[in-house]
């Protein structure tokens, strides 16, 4: 059982490396450890607040491999960000950058619809703090880039 299960007092009733969670305050998300070799595929759906995305990040960190290359695909094709006050965006950006440093240079790809390809304010603030990722509108290109 993952640390997440221990922390929340529950476990999956079947052996699986795919964790499905949702909805979370209106934003369902799913964490899949099987579709990306050595990494995570985080699928976010519907409108998502900064708090929703922070909760998805916290859950995802529990599922990352402890050693070896770390690859994360954040799939926003069916989700979108809800505008947030600057303070909340800034706090989440600092959290992303802090976790990125702990991950030791993970490869992170964001995939979104073409009309949502511009980085969100949170992503811009996090990038200014050293959170590096690559944004894609093509799922297959994102998976290839992750290696």
C-alpha cells in the first residue's frame, strides 16, 4: 500500500498501480502509474482551483518512484484552471518549485488543448522560481519528450 493509503486510512480493494480519485471539490483527477514508463500520468478534468491542483500534486508525489528517472505527464486536455487571487497562485507556485527541487530535475510535461496552451499564472510564477516543464498540445509528442 502506498504512503497515501496509510496517511488517509484506506486502501484499494484490489492490487493496482492506478489510483483513481475524484471528484475533488468539483475537479476529478486520476493518477496512473502504468501508462508512462517510470513515471506518472496525472489526468485533471473539469474546472480546477489552485487548491484542487495542490491536492492532486500532493497525491501524485506519493506515487512517484523513489529512485531512477522521474517523469510526470500532467494532462489538462479535459480540464481548465479557475482564476485565483495572486496570493493563492503565488503560494501554489512556490510549492511546485519546492517539490521540483526535491524531485531532483524530474521531466514534467503539460498537455492541454490548443486554445489553452498559454501558461497559467501559477506556471509562470513557478517557472520564475526554477520549476521547469515543457508544454504540449499533442499528447504523443509529450510522451515522446518524456522519453
